[in-house]
C-alpha cells in the first residue's frame, strides 16, 4: 500500500499525532505510549525525511468537549500544506467525535495528504478509502459511547443498591455492610454534632461561624495528600460549615443526583459545567436510614428550610436572617397591592425609628410608592397579639432555655476534654518515636525532638483551655431559676427587658409568623394587617395610623381641641393647671406648664386669651364678686341648677353668662341665704370669737 505515497508526499513532513485520554492512562498505560511513539520510525521507513511528533494532547479527551492544542497544530499544518502524511495508531487517537474527524479528512483531501494508521495507508481522495475512513471515525465515536454507556449503567446499578462509591464526608469512613460507617474517633463525632446543635441554637450560619472563631474551637477536615488521607484540625470557614449542614449523609441518608451537569455551546465547541444543584424531589436516588446519622432527617429538613429562609438574594420568597436592626418585621411584611416585600428605612435622632415602604412601583414603573407608614405602632400591636398567642408556652420555653444553656456548657466541656485526650496521645506518640530513634542519627533525632516539644505545648494549651472553661462554668441558683420561670409566665416583661436583643425577638416572630399582608386605608386612617401564622391560621388586625406630619411624640388631637376651647376663657398658666388636673400629658409624656401651652398654641395657631376684651360671661370668682357673696354660695346655686353655667370640658372652670346672675331665682336664693345667716348671728346661745 506504499504506492499511495509518492515523492510529492515525501517532500513534505510526516506528522505523528500521539494522545492519551487521561493522565492516569499516561502514567499507567505505558505500552500504548510506546506503540504511538514507534510511529516515528514507521514514518521514516515510508521514506519521510522530516517527521514531526505532536504529543501536546497527552491527558486530554478526544470527545470534543475540550480544546486540544496539539490537534489544532495538526490541522494548521495540514491546512498550510506542510503535512504530507498524518500518522496515528488508530482513528480513536485522532478524534472521538465526527466533527473533528471529518474536518481533518476534508483538509487532507484539499491538500492531498494521506492518513496512516497501524493497519495501512489511506488516500482520502479515493472514494473507497474515504468511505473506510468515514467508517473508522464513526466506529471510534460509537465505541466511546458504548464504553461510556456500559460504565454508567454499571455505576447506576451500584448506586441504586446504596453502595457508596464517592468520597465519604468528614466524620465517616468506608466500611460496614453499606459501605460507610461512623468514624470511631469520638472527638470527631462530638465536633460534627456540635455544628448542628449550634445552628439550631443560633439560627444562622454566620453566627455559628462567628462563635467558632470567637471560642477558637477547631473542626476536623479530611485532607488528601499524595493519595493519603489525613485528619487535620483547623478553624472552620463558611463553606465548610455549609457543606456539613447541606450534606444528607449526616442525616443517615444515601443520596445520588444532588447536582447535574449542563452542556452549552461556547463558540464552536460544547462546554460542560457541573455542580448545578437539583431540588430534593428530583434526586435520582434517596435512601433514608442508610447508615448511622449525626442528626435526624426531620432536623435536616428543618435546617434546609432555615438556610433557604435566611437567603437575602431570594428576598421575594424568603424573610431573610434576623439581624441587629430595630425593625422587628423586616422581611415579614408584604404589600397587599403589588405582592412584593416591603423595604425598611430608619429615621429619628438615633436612627432607631423604623419606617416600612414599598418601592415596586417607584423602581419599575416610575410611579409613586404603593404605601409607606411608620413601624413603631404597628410593631407594638402585632407583638401584643403574638405574646397573647404564646402566653401559655412561656413557662415551657423558660424550662427549655435553661436546659439548652446547661447542655451547651456540657457539650463544650466535653469537646475540650476530648481535645485534651488527643493532644496527650499525640505527645505520648511523639515521645515514643523520639525514644525509638538512634541517638547518633542527629538529623532525625532533632526533628523528632522538635515534634515532641510542639506536641507537649499543644497538650498544655488544651489543658489550659479546659481549666479555663471549668472555672467559667456556673450553674443557676434557685433564685435565678425562679426568676427565669417567672419571666416565662410574664412574657411582656421578658420582651420589654433592655437586655433582650432585637435579633432574638425577630427569631421568635419568624418562628410563629409566616408573613404579614399590609395595606394602608387613608380614608379610615388605619393600617390593615393580615397575620399569616405558621400553622395556617390568619388573623385580621387594624392599627390607627398617624396623620401626615404627626408621630407618636406629637400631642394628641383631643388635647389640642381642649386647649383651643380653654384658650377662649383662660390664660396659659390656668390652662396648664387645668390640663395637669385632668391628667393630660404632652407628646413626650411631660407635665404642662405655661411655656408648653404657649408653644402648643403657636404650633396649632390658637389665639391667646385676652382678659381686657369685652365678653358675655363671668368666672365663678367674678360672679361671686358681682353678687357680693361667697364662692360656696355660687357653687351651690350651680349644683342645684339655680344659676345656669357651662364648662368647656369636664373638669374645666364654670362659665356664667352676665344676664343669668340677674335671674329672679338667683336673687331670691341670695335673699334667703342672707336672711338665714342673719338669724344665725342673732342666736343668744352662739358664742362669738374675738381677737385681741
């Protein structure tokens, strides 16, 4: 078959293409590599003086999903007419996909290059050779598909039986009937369990991470180096904690198909990306109670729900994690008009006055905001409803809180005790290694001595941490137990305590409230709320809304109207006395004085009282002066209806019309009073008092 190669071919170079699909094949399939490199000698036997070996693609698959720089060099050489022959051990070495294979064959036709493999020489311009080359390329791709299909089916059969074929997570080792079992190291076990306990207690992964770093608590991590697995202890990072909480293996479940791959066209080649998460109901295999678990399956599902609720990127569907801001309902309020979550802004001098608003129309349609309202009054009303609903569970919650606090202390001490045991063992092991070494071999002895000293220091540090923890542990006294149980029976006192953090209050609200639908009724001056409880029950609630320009620090409208009436008859000092006597207070809760009444009149444009102006009424003092009698007589006539009088408000001074004091009934009553007084003075038995 060498007659297909002529001098025109030999005048150009022969290109030998060498490829192995994986680096494992490169390291272990050495015979295949020798056979491919032997093609260089074959090219010289065919009469080619210049031979170019291309082995840039060792360890790169020829399936077509990755760029092959060596194959690109080969195509460039053929296209430029530099290649007279292309040599490969077989068609599968050149390409495992029809696209690359036929592209190469078409270029060989254009440049009159031949293709040489272990079985013969082929001229692509000859119809029979072109047909044979096409079949070789098709069979090469088909062969890869068959091999892949067989391997995948065998793998799936094992997976459906629950055989663990992938790397086991930290805290487990391979073994047992199901292929995985809990690691026998108790320190590792307690460390893994502590992650779930702290997440259940703190509620957010961020807080768990901060706790571990604040307490300097280490977590185990399986480290692979040169094919050897080694357990290392270090401070955790966010991703390590997240992997522990998301892995169903810690709940005793075997899961397969949690992620999937996607293939997209990128330029002229497909690009495969893996790691795309799949919903739990779409997992291919899920076998519960497959092996020993660190946490129950129900607790695992609850953790996934909490993680999803804490996400801020999916703000439209989750309430987000409880943060330090004073707004208690951030992430829980939803607009009744557009269905979007409300945003939060803070106002006031100290920036602690929350205000909720919907910006959907403003951002998307350029329209005004759907609604906006202050949050203090709404929060007080909703909290009152929540505390009333949770009142019966307060004592039980207090008892559980005490148990959880004690359990957390015991767990931390147990972890530190296990850390001391490990450090002592490492120090003793380092000592035995040092004792076993030849003393004359100073290079090894010096290194082992340094390791022994380091292990002793670590053991000392572990003991110091354990001693410090034991000294800091303190149990509640009987008095503290009683106070805590009393707070459980009085949730209002516990809620309003200055020591109660806002983040804890938000976690309590998120535990019982799913979301709150809110709307503002401007005509009625009310904020209408619909509370959606976690159990599915709904509660309607209406809260009075402050008018525009007013807040909870403003004086009540009823007091303003009362001052408006009193100002027609009293001075500012008398108005202040009347308001204090009636129990009214300013907006901030202060008592009234002349200056505060004056400021209130000026703010509400109320004219001041002018005593010198002409008026048609008299006060009780002025009426007594006109009638030439005492205040008691005037008060008695008003009480019995003899003298008509009126009050601007309940408890305000009486106002008497000038014409009413000339009433005949009033005059007759005065004559009767004066006559009675005169008779009493003429009584002989009366003893008169004199002043010397």
